[in-house]
C-alpha cells in the first residue's frame, strides 16, 4: 500500500513523502496512529491543504520535544531484578519496565518512544534510545542489578560477573594471609636471628 507520511517515520521517510509499505503495517500502525494517509488523489489534495499546518505543528512539537530530551539525556535509571549467579535474569527487562522506571523518575513517555531491539536478559548497563519526537532522540543508560549496592558497583565499572562465592573465598584467603603476614616485621630483625641459629649449629 502507498501512503503519504504526515510526520517523519524512522527508517521510512520524511513528512510529505509517498512510501510503499506492507498493508498490515499501514493499517495497524501508520493509519491507526495518524502518521500517514492512504496515497489517493483525494488525500494528496487534502495533504497539500494541511501541509502548512502540519509543518507549523511539527516545529512547535519539535521545540517542546527538544526540552524534554534535554531533561532525560544521559539519565541513568536502575532496575532491580532477581538473577542467577552468572548474571542471567530470571525473566527480562522490557520496554514497559523502562517506561515505569522513567515515570518513577518524573519523566512520562509512551512505549513506542522507547527503542529497545530485544528485552534485556542479563545484569549490567545498556544504552537505550528514547524517541521523544520523530526528529528528536535522547539516550539514557539502563542499569540492571540484583540490588542498589550492586547497581552502584556496576556504575563504578566493577566487574560483578564473578560469582559471589568466588569473591567471598578471595576475601577469606586475603584475611587468612593477613593473619600470617606481619606488616610491622623488619627484615633486619629476621636476618640476625637466622645467623645466630646457624652459628649455634
């Protein structure tokens, strides 16, 4: 089906362009959300009459969107999830979770504005693009962790992929080594004692 775009649509075209798309995509998305009109002679004439108004509305919306983008650009949202020791999530973090987390942070956006190729399934940090307006985008960072403390460690750049038991074992080994090693000991004190033992023999 051929449609006339009423706004810029990513990976498709600019406002006013006539593009060919699949019927389902046109009916269920573009036409339903008033992003396009069927490319009929009647609608082409209708678009020409609407063009000036659409462009004016677009400029105004773009200006407002730029302010919103400034507010959210570079934000770091934290989502706490249960995960295995290897960092694999029990479930996943979806677009809906990101929308809810941003709302808790005082930013209201809709699901189609969040560009997430696939749900997040592991602990860590990921950049996510928010399309505030068809021509204005902002990037945020989503940090997924098992706890707020772990989220802070991830933000600092610590490697949390090692298993907790390994970390505990390493900490115990360091503590045990600390008990045997006396940092106050002087090398000079040890040497004469060794020499006196040698002379006795």
